[in-house]
């Protein structure tokens, strides 16, 4: 863990398409709008954090930090007031294929954050890839908290039990407890299955599911193609409303009751 002040939160689920990136970007911007100093760190070689915020040039980023030992501050970009990003960079995928370095390889991100200005931020949100390789391990070791987005379909529950195994193993290896949060995403509140999945998650994780479910909202799906967050694109949408209250949930630790 870095400075005791900063909350470093990995947004993780090995299941693809559950809303990790959407949550990182929009929750991050919501926290920034609430006057928190926020950095979004992209650990997914797909590199969607930069494009979602309107950066289209090929940026270097956390790839150079992990592969070449550059400092995070040398690749950090200002995206919005209070909101900085550390892009993935073109070469991030190479890091999954690093075999030398032993256990040290798993702690590179944590060390880089500790020796950067990110220590002094309020929140660092780490967008993770839908896999469980070395990138995910680095995110997990760097994080003090974990947010697992769970979408409203049945297969999400399967992904979730796998995530619990990964979390347990990581805690054993690092000797550090990670605070767990879950967030319901892509909720179609009129579908019975969606409600069933949420109820199941609430039952398995009492006190750990953030209060606000994120509704399926077309504006949330549209905004990244304009390089905009939901707050740049449709401030009055359901998506904006949900991510603002989710940010409050996270700031005060407000969980849903089953
Ligand atoms: N609440 C929502 N309402 C509508 N569309 C959404 C919502 N959340 C996410 N989406 C859309 O669903 C798709 C997957 O979302 P996203 O990219 O955030 O998931 P992910 O978990 O990061 O995926 P990956 O595993 O590929 O990284 C995207 O097209 C996104 O725009
Ligand atoms: Mg993603």
C-alpha cells in the first residue's frame, strides 16, 4: 500500500464486457467533480482509458514504467480538472511475457506508484484487463481496495467465484488484506434475471455491494466514441445520475442491504 491517504482501487473482473472501463472512467470523473484528486491508470493493453477521454495519439504510458523503469509522472496526462490519466501505452502487452525477475515482477506497479505523485492523490482507479496474468497481479498487489463490477446476467456469477479465488490467493501472497466492493452494472431493472442476479450477489456478499446499481443506459455506451465521459456528454442522463451516486457510495462506504 502507498500513502495512507490515497485510496488505490483496482476495477477488476476476468469476465469481459461487464463495465470495468465504463466504471473506471465515469466513477473517476464523478469523484473528480466531487473535488477529489483522481488518477486513472490503464492496465489493459486495449488502452481504452485514453481514447474514452479523447486522447487519440499513440501515447506511451504504464508500458514504459513496467518495461523500462520510467517514472509514472513522466507519462501522466491531464484529462479534466482534478482528473489525470496514465495511459496503457503501445507495448503494455509485452509485459505479460516477461519471465525474468521472479516475484519482483508482481510488485512493479506498486513500487512505481509509491515513488510517484500518485501517492498524494485522493483516488487512483486501476482499469484491469479481462484476464488474470501479470498485469492483474500487479494491479492487485498495488491496490488497497477492489471493485468488482457484476453485470446483470447469469454468467457474471460464475466469473465472480473465480474472482474470489484470485483475491484470496493474492492476499495470501502479499500478506495484505484488500477491501472488497461489488457494483451492479448494466442493470435492466425490469428484467427478472437482472434482479435475481443482484439479489444473489447481495446474499453472498452482505455489506460489500455498493448501494447504487448502474442502469443499462445507451448514453453510457455512446460517449466513449466521442472521447467524452457521461458528464461531458449527457449530464442529465440516468448514467450520469448513477455514477454520481455511486461516487458518493464509495466516498462514504454506503452498501446496499439485501
Ligand atoms: N451501464 C451501461 N449501459 C449501457 N452500456 C454499457 C454500460 N456499461 C457498459 N456498457 C457498454 O458495454 C460494453 C462493455 O463495457 P466496458 O468496456 O466498460 O466493459 P469492460 O469490462 O471494461 O470490458 P473488457 O473486459 O473488454 O475490458 C461497452 O460497449 C460499453 O459501452
Ligand atoms: Mg475494459
